[in-house]
C-alpha cells in the first residue's frame, strides 16, 4: 500500500486543458520513449522522471499521465505509467507530427525496490508492452 501513498503525496503530473464542450473527443494511450530515470535515489527526496511522447497529427493533444499500481506478488512496488492523449474525432486535423517531453515528480517514502513500467505500445495481438525500470531506494 505504500505505493498508494507515493501516488497521492509525491507524483505530480502535467496535463493539458480538456475541452469538454466537444462530444467528439475520446482518449487514447500514447507510447512513451526516451525515458529518463534518476540513479542513486534516497527516501524523502523529490526526483524528476521524464519521457518523450509523440502526437501523430493535430487532432491529438497531450492529456495526462495515468498511474496504476499492480500486484505482481514480489517484494517490489510496481507502478504502471501510461501517457494519454485527448483525440478530437470528426475534425479537420493538420498533418503535423509533434514530439514533446513530459515529466513528473517522484518521491519515494520508504527504502526498497520500486519498479516503474512505462507503456510503450501494443503488439499486433493487442497486448500492452511496457519498458521496465528498477529503482533501488536507500
């Protein structure tokens, strides 16, 4: 349960404003890449974790980062990190491809092993794929 405390106390994320007046909006996962995690982490200090994401055209706008705790029956805390885009359907969109960087603050509250798994896409069979980072907290 300590990961839940971490989520509420230490993870800040960047999100864009959502236009709720448009009924033609849905949300999609967008892959993370160029993930940057710190080394030599210590309890009760804030650390920036960043990743890049890409938006395929002008109908996509970065929305938020989803954080989910998983129980993989190990002693490590596992956190799934998934970027989401707001997508405007039925619109005349530009063909402009855009890449940007997103970051969030991570504050470990207890020593131990934390595993961060970033969503990087799906297989041809629709199976979610994650890039995994193991952080040792002293």
